[in-house]
């Protein structure tokens, strides 16, 4: 472990010494690929049997979505969890109070959202320091991350936490790289781009592929991609998730300072202790989770508006709806009647491939 960490440090030091220009792009790309492989090697043991995630970290996923609270010690994560969910999580003014992962559930707009108070992240978590590996492993299972920042020193902490999460393969508020990577049996490295590419050249691409022992592949770029983007696609284990920066303790700063913080993207100011703007935070969580509520309508009865079926915005066909209710429902499926914004007329008779919209009403008609 220490040898791997030393290698990581040596590469990071070399990258810091290397000037960034066209002449060094190939060398830096190679170093980045080596670094990504070493970090994966360092972090893999925590996910294998025997090395377990530690007490309190193996939290069963429940509800319709999972949101993780990540932040440095004593920024108010536990207080925020208590106020939002009513779950008891020990609160104290000294650091490292929460040593296990404490779950709570928020019921909001008909959805059950699991909220995890993860132990305080420390600098160097991605390199295996402290209990950072377990914290970030659990963070990878979330649908949205809340990075809780202290209003007095938000920018410094924001950058450090982002670096830790990035090092563990979590990409915040980013879309997966729009490039195609396909291995093949022969023909060498074929590198094409549909746009003018200023950040990657064939030599750098070949060097990165060679580090992964890939000598035959087709790579097509559809935008001005970086070496990091290519490495992410080759690694294939990156998680892309929305993130909200929750700036806590705003009661301790001036209005002028608050206005400066207000310019941060993906930002939500709160005071957990005084319960300021918690409704605004819940609205933002709902927006970033991008969930779809579907109401059921039994034959001859009114729709059930109390208990919606919650679907992901990426998986919201009638087939997804049926699978969410019961795995055997599709076997009896004949067609569905849909009322709502996805229907051209009310009701519309649709098949299982029909894409549903938020707050649609669905009635399943079964085969006789």
C-alpha cells in the first residue's frame, strides 16, 4: 500500500514540475494514465471480500433515491440530517463525531429519499488516508451528492473535496465524455475527430492506450476532449452524478459575503441550526434528482395520488413502470391507458415502449 502511495506521490510531483504546453502533452497524458491505474489499484481492496467497508458503512439502499452528505468534520452535516429527517445523529462541536454512516429518510413529494450522513472527509481520502475510502465508496452509490461547506471557508474546502472525489472516479455535475472507444483485434490505433482538436493528438492517444496495453482500437471524438476524458472512458468505472454545494452557517457571515457566495454554480445557502432555507434545499435536491412521479389508476376507480410510483428520468417507459410495480406484470401486459402530458389525447392507448412524463396517470390493461 505504502509503495503504491509513494508512486502516486512521485507522479503527482512530476506532473506539478512539468510545464503544460503542446510539447509536454504526450508526457502528461502518459503520467495521468499511470496515475489513474495506481489509484484504481489502491482503492480496489476496499471493495473486495475480507477487507470490508467497516462498521456502519454497509447501509442497505432503500427508498426511491439516495443522497449523500459529504464534507469536512464539523461543518454541520449531522445537524442538517437531524433537521431534514428527524433522525438522531450525534452532534457535537468537536471534530469526527460521526464515525459510522448514519441513514435517514425524507418523504418529499411522494418520494422516499434516503439521506446518508457520511463521516467527515479529510484531505488525502482518495489515497487511502483516514476512513476516506469507505466514505467515498458509499458516496459512489448515491444518486446525488451534497457537499456541505462552512460559510466561513467554503472555497478552500470545496476545492479539496472535489479533488478527493475526482481522484476516486466521481465526476460532479458533468456529462460522460462524448467520445467513442472500441477495442478491435488488429489495425492499430485509429484516431479520428469530427471537430478541431487542440488538447489531444495521435501520439498522446497512442501513449495512453499503450499504458493500458491496448494496441488496436477505434477512437472517435465529437468534441475537444482532454487526456483525462479518454482515460475516464478507458477506465470505464467513472460515476457521473449531480452535486449541490450546501453552504451552511450563513448566519455567521455578512450579507456582502453571502452575495459573493451566491455567484457559485450549483449552490444552496442554509443555516441548519436556525433552519434557514431548508425548504429551498429540498426543492433543489428534488430538481437535481430529476425523478418522475407516476400515479396508478385501478380499473373503475380514481387515481391514487397519495402513493406515486417513482421512476428515474432516464428509465421512465411504461415497461420501467411495470417492472417497478412487479417483475411479473409485463407477462400479463396487453396495453396501457395514459392520462397526462405524455399523452396526445386523454386517455391514450400505448404500448410498453411509451415514455412517461412527471405526474402522468397510468392504467395497465392485462391480457384476459
